[in-house]
């Protein structure tokens, strides 16, 4: 067995990283919806969803900007998290950080409209309940 650690090939592509981040984001929206059911007060629930949406928007902006910048800086040498042990220099950690940040940014970018959609759904349901004397 070769004692030398090797980089997993093929290297990551941007569209694959974005696709997986979008998939994670689609899965996170129902998780947020179920999590909001544990907040009992209506006002607290709408506040929770609004804050989650705002946090997701901020996280998406920061992670996508830095992630895409790191991706561009790496010049095509993008590595998976399992390739962490192949890093030799001080700046090679960006080759692992870039896809992680892009994936988190896309996840948050998908979660952002989902959170605000849930916010408006909860708000409209409470308004409808109030109109019908509930």
C-alpha cells in the first residue's frame, strides 16, 4: 500500500457543488417548517421565520461571495473535504474551503425564499383565523 496520500479525482466542478447545495437547501425548507411548529406563540413563530430568512440571506451573500472568490483564486484546483490531508502549503486550505462555502451559500440562497414563504403562510393563516373568529 502506498503511504502517500493522493487527491481524490476527478476534482469538483462548480455545477455539481451548486446542485448539491440547492438540494440541501430544498431539504432544509421543510426542516425549518417543522422546526417552526415547536414555537407556540404566533408572533414568536413569525419572528423566528423572519429572522431565519434574514440570516439565510446574509449567509448566502457572504458565503457565495467569498466562496466564488476562493474558487476563482484556486484556479481549478478544487478539492473535496476528504482531501484535507493532502494540503501542504499555507494557502492550499482555500482549495477545500471554496466548495464548502459555495455549497453553504447556495443552501442559504434556497432557504431564504423558503423561510419568507413560510413566514407569509403563517401570517396569512393567522389573519384568516382572525377573520373567521378563530
